[in-house]
């Protein structure tokens, strides 16, 4: 796991150097040479490349991921301050809704194969996968603007209405936050459920044709028990593995939506850093992403072991 | 008798209180005397305190430190929280009076009595000394230093008493007041430790609690919720009053929301969630359709939108020697200026909101103030576009289409004329007059200008390939001189001292010919001299020098100037008064003057 993380950050560090320009380009227009030299020294950007990386790595092991070249704020602050809670909320709700929608629709499509239900779900999922997330977010934004959604307490470009910002927690505030969350959630879940439903449908179809299920059916086991107790448990394996790789796709969707509807997520600040070639913030973000991916895969493996008694790790 | 004694005692106490107040400044946190805003500065007249407005910033502040380099949003916030000794151009601000010596090498400033920072801390000469000596001139602080130096030295700042500051200069420095207006005075008490511990660059970061940040601006920070908004409240110690004696700012609060997307900012403005907006030209129609007010002011003169031909294209290894020889020709660059259809660019890229330009602009309006402007080349700029003239100039240079493929060639005659040996070069039929024109990816107006230029060039047999690249990449290529031709926006505030880096042969942004640093032409030598001498010249001398500079640059065309964008503001004229516009996209000019029109107003009516 550590080797993977190390590799990711090292390759990223080298890749950043290949891009034209550097993070000081933005500073260059307002500062003189002396100032730029000072900033480079302050951030350690005046050192040879390899030494820069090694210094960053050693400090990162101690929890210091470096500082941003604009404003000199610590990387953890740039990425997380006021953002981690929205990323977590969005990711958690997306996960929940994606499974709540994708799972029954995937099962339904597989069980009623080649029926109007199957065709409708297939058509809808194809449509959902084909429309770019940012476009859905933009269209939703426009619809809410045209329908004067402000009357329900929804404010364009905010995570909650002005009156709740900084106000103590209340049910009304929570309701307003969820109302504002609905737009990004809808846009992201739209793409995510379709992927899940299609994966599940194909996995379930494979399992439903297995001989042990035919035998169970012949024994008089009800269709409900057959699907939910026996088939689903076996069909869900690839989905658990898929979950490990689901995070990067969620990252991508969250980023697009955050930009369009102004949702302050970690993904957005990470993207900002990439645009500005803010080396240490990018490395910090990538380390986090790598960590999430590795942990995601670990959890997926554990999930597989839990779902399938045949799988045991030694 | 007893009653009389009691009365006299009360009288004494009252007198004592009044004299104490007089010594400490005026009641209500005002200094003595306060700055009285001239009536002409308030187009809608004096108002009453109250009300709040909403405005969207395009990005997060990276820092609340107003000294270190920062983005536009941080700067917009700093302008609301802080103030300098002067106001642009040279009006005394937090100082009561200033006396320059006869030779302009010494200035004595007297601070207003009872002046306080927004947290209530008194301001004294020690704060001024701290700001300059310990912060601005401190080599450990990441702030520009060169701009402060006169003949290689920093101004000397000293305190004559608690309220009197003396600035000694090695020579006359006309740009001093402008700089004193630009850089804010900081509270020593809050920042001295950061300087001492060499951590000033990270002081006042985004995590700083609002009550730890203080300044002399009209507002102070009350709340910052990252990614969402900043709430700024009235500074109760602000030093300006209107003619009626009402303390400014008029507004109780300004809410600045962080909205990154241009279109979302427009939607929010249309929806009535914000009071002001810098619209893009393409947004104007929808704003007007909604019946909202748009104000278009004359084109600002300071930004330069240019095409630049790299005259070191071969020396930097990005083009053949014959192309460099062509770019080095003044006649060729003049021809290129005739090809730039400025009026079409204004019409298509800016939707008509701009004015053509044929030379460099310095201070606002300066270009048009030069008396000999009629003699300037490329004047008037709306008449420059002339493909016939451009063709004629290229023909005279012997840049003609020898192989009849529709593209001019760099002929042997041309190379012989400019003294470039032909040995080792391909034959003239293969030396096409073709170049790569880079522009900023995603910048609609830059790409559109480049395409208009490309199409016009095609009509006279010159081939340009437009290549949009990311902003950072473009700047990197410019600074390394590794490009052929570029479409660039040069943003400046018009301070002649700040354009030295561009036009001086040794400037960091002299990207059209870095080799000037080793060997320069006569006109460039003259420009170098003007740029250095104007710094310590008298106002009259400076005016003449800068006129000469503009003529020189216009004639030799190192940059092909295109246009100035109009200043366009959308603002709720029915709700707010005394709006003085925006600088850039997010800096509110004179936010302290903004006031609410309590009963609303009709367009062009008064603000009640």
C-alpha cells in the first residue's frame, strides 16, 4: 500500500514538472525578482527536483504536506478547511442513493429480462450514462432559476440560504442544506446508479442461469428467495470489487458538479491546485486520493470475504 | 451657594470630559479632524447609515495578509479592510497634512489625531515605521521591493513625534504618493511578533479569527465561512465623514459570497441576490432584457491587449533565422499593425464595448493628452486597418509570393537587404511567411481576436496558425521567449513605474526581444533612458518624457496594440447610490460611499 502511494506521488511530482509554467506564474505579474526568489526559498522550490521531493516526503510522513504557493497556507488547510464536510456529505449521500436506486433497478432489469421493464431501465441507464454530469447540473440550475426556486428557500450558488450560514443547528437548517444538496446529488447519482444497475443486471443474469439455481427452482424455492437470498449474494461479488474503483469516478463527477454549482468540496480545491500548478497541494491531494483508493480496495476485499464464505485471506 | 458649587463642579467635570475627548479625537471613534469627503465625490449626495449589500467574489481569498502577492479576490477584500497614507492619486487620507520640501526629497506627514485601527487600537507613527521598515522593506517579507527604490535606495522613514512621520528620499520620486496610496498601514501590535519570528508571510492566513485582523479601511471582517461567504461590517473607527458630519461607511454590512462560475454570478445578479456585477460583454443583453441597469464608462486606458512578434525567435530556438529577420523589420511590424482589424475585434470579441488603440497607454487618458498625438503613427487608431497599405509595405520589403501558392515567401532579395547569409538556408520557395500564433485557451476575446487577425493575414498572403494554450503555459512561453507570435493581455494600473519591467530592455517582461539586454537599438536606448529618468523628474518633465516614450513605442511597434475594453458595470441603481464602479472584476471602488436608496428610485432619478 505504501509503495503504491509512494509511486503515485513520485510520478505525479515528475508529471507536474513536465507541464509548462509553475505556480509562481500567477505571482510573477505582481512581484519582482527578489520577491519570487524569496517565495521559492520559503517553499523550498529553489532546491534540485529530487531533493524537493525527498524533503516533501519526509515532512509528509510527519504530517506536514507543505504549503501552497499562493497565500502560503498549509496544504491541509487549502484542501480541507470548510470543504471536507461537504465532500463527505456528498459522497455518503451519493453512495446511499446510488445503491438505493441502482440495486432494485438492476435486479428488476435482470429478473424481467427482455420485458418492457428491462428495456425501459436499459434505455434510461444508457441515457443517464451518456449525458455529461456538468450538463445535467447546468440544466438543473437553469430549471431552478426559471421556476423561481428561491421561494422554497433555495439560493443559487450556495450550500444553504444566507440566513442559515453561521446560524446554530436546527431542523430548518438541516432541511435547507438537504434542499441545496439535492441538485448536486441528483446530477451525480444520475450517472452513478446507471453504472451500478447495468453491472448488477449483467452479473445477476450470469448467476440466474447457473444450474444450482435451476435445481433450487425445481425444488420449489420461491422466486423471491431464489433471487434475493441465493442469486444476489453471488452476483454482488463483482460489484463489491467495483466499489473499490468507484471512488475516482465519484471524484470526477463531484468535481464537475462543484465547479458548475459552486459547491465547496475538497475535489474543487484539488482541481484549483492543478490549474495553478500548486505542486505541494497537488501532491497532498494525490496522496489523499491514493489513500482513499487503497483503503477502498482493502474494504472491498474485506467486503468480498464477508459476502462469500469461500473467500478467506491468510 | 451650595447649589452654585455643585453646578460649577458639574461644569468642571463636563469641561474635563470634553477636553479629554478633544485630546483623544472626536466622539464615535472619529479622528480629529476627520477626512471630509468632498461633495463632488458623492454623485448621489450624502446619505444616512444603514443597509447592507451582497456581492460575489470569483474565488476564495488565499490570505488576509494585504502585503504578500495575492489573487484578485484577496485584493478585493484587502481594499475594503485596509487603507494607506494617501488616496490615489495624491490626496491625503489618514494623514491630516503633508509638506514636501522644495526639492521634493523630504516629506513630512502628520497623522490625524485619535486615529484608530478597526479593532480600536490607536494609530501612531510607530505603526507607519513598522509597516515600512519592518514589513515592506524587510528582505524576509515576500513583497515587491524594486518599486520602492529610488536610485537604488529605500526611502528613509523616521518618527519626529507620535503623530509626525518624515520620509527622506535620495532624489525626487514622483511615484511615491501613488505607492503610499497602494500599500496599507498595518497595526504593529498585532503583527510585530510575526515579523520578529520571521513568519510574516504566513501571518493573517485564511484560518485567522476575524478579531485578529485589523486595518484602517471602511469595513472589518466579521465572519469568513470558507467556500461560502465573508461578512464585512462597518468599521466604527473609520476616519471619513460626509459634508453633514455622518461617519462613513454608510452601509452596515457587505456580504461577499464566493461564486466561481461566471454564469452563476450572472444568474444570481438577475435573481436579485447580488447588487453589483462586472458582466462579460455577452451578458449585457440578458441583463438589459431583465430591465436592470448597465453602465458603460469610457474605455480604461491602462490595460494593453496586444499581438507580440518574438524578435528573438531564432535565438531562442523556436523559429528559422529568416523568420527572425522578418520580425525584426519595423516595416513588417507596421504592416502587421495595419492588418489588425481593431474595429471588427471590438465588434465581435467585445460586442462593441471598447475603443481602438494604436500605442501604449500609461496613466488614464494619457495617450490622448499628448499634444503631438496627431503626429503619432497609427493615429487615429480606428483608421489603421488597411490591407492595401499592409500589402504595399510587405511588397516593398520584397516579401512576395514567389511560388504562387498564395503565401508570401521570404525572398533572397529580402535576406540580402537585411544582411542574412543564405548559405545553408532552404531555397526561397520553401521559405513561407508562416507562423504560429498562440493565445489563451478559454479566453473568448483572445481567441476571437487571433482568428480575425489570421483571416485578415490570409487575405494578404501571410499564414498564421492559431494555437490556444492554457494561461500558465502561455505566460511560461512568453517569459522564456519560446513562442513565435502571441496574443496577450497586459493588465496594469497605469503606473509608469510599473511598466519599466515591460518596456525597459532589461525588464523581466520584455518578452518580444530579450536580446535587447545585450544589444539594443537607438530607439530602445532612448526608451530605457526615459523610463529611468521619469522616476525622478518634475511633473512637467515627466509628461513630456512619457509622450516621447509613447511616440517611440508607437512608431517602432514592438507590440501591436489593439483596443481598450470599456468599463462595464451592472448595478442595482434602483437600490444603491454613490456607486463608483469596480476595478477589475471584484474590487469595489470607494465602498464607503455606497448607500441605500431607501425608497428606491427610478432610472436616472435621485436616490432618496
